[in-house]
């Protein structure tokens, strides 16, 4: 059993409330995040610190990708892109503790592109139908090969960090964030579950409790206004 949490975007106090509810009701569930821990909200540094301290697992999101590339490859496209997508809020969260950035960059570098679990497949934006000729029922079970395929397109709009296309039905439940919904949304024909419920827009932060590719329950908490600018 796993609990998969949607896009946090620096909403630290909202996140800790959600974690408390998950652990009270499903203490046996291992906790994962779909990425986009940072940007836009007030407390990106705190979110990173919390995830690191608790040893929670997360897939890299497009916002972590921009964050990483800004510092590692400052001449890349990510510099302008990041500042158009919440960089100032993130940098502000590191005020008087910029030494934490290096550690968080390492955390991001070590983050997985996906988690291919018995319970579900977790990534930030999902595997697009664009990959239908490259990914089949055999490939989806070969993590090394799958990682090689998906890693080739990290900056592409159909890639696993940015995709807003229809997702490929991979034969198991895909759990993704990135595309904002008012409520968690399951798309049956794609066997895909969208769990970014717009915490940063003042709606709520959601988690899906999943076991063996079945949705057990959704747990959501309203955004704590202290997390927002």
C-alpha cells in the first residue's frame, strides 16, 4: 500500500497536516510524491528539508528540473523558464540559509524519474501516448530501458516532466500530478489518476491511497493560507 501526494509547491504547513492524516489512518502506507515540491508557495526550503528528514520518496517534477538546471547549467533554457514559474518565491524561502541549496540540489539529482511499483506507476506528468511505438507491455517492466527512453526527452513538451497529452495505457495505474484538477480525477480508458488539486491556487493538497493498482481512498486538506503569498 502506498500514499501518493500531489504537487506541493512550497505549501509546507498544508503538507504536514496532510501527512498527519495519512499516517493516522494508513500508518502502513509508504509515502511518495509526484514532484513539484517547490516554487510558487512560501516554504520550498522547508518542504525539501521535511522530505529529506523523513526520507520520503519523490519523483522529479518539471519545477525541480528547472531548479536543478538553473544552478548546474545557468546558460540553459531553464534560467528564464524557472523565473517565469516561481523561482523568486523559492529563492526567498532560502533567505539567510542559502547553504541549504547545495544539499537540496543533490537531493534533486538523486530523485527518480519514476517509481514502477507493484501498487502503481508514479511519475510527475505521465507517459504520453507519443511513446506508444517505443513502450509496450514488456518495456514497462524493464526499468533501465524505460528510464533510457524517457530520459531522452526531459525538455520535450510530451516528456514525462511536462506531458499534458493523453497518457498511454501501460497496463497498470499511472499516478501523476502536473495537470491541475479541482478534485483527483481517474481516467478509466487510460488507467491514469491525476492528483494535483491546486494546493498553490488555494484549493487543496491531495493524496491517493493505492493498493495493487486499486484506489483505496483520497485524502485531501484545504490549503493553509500561511503557505501562500
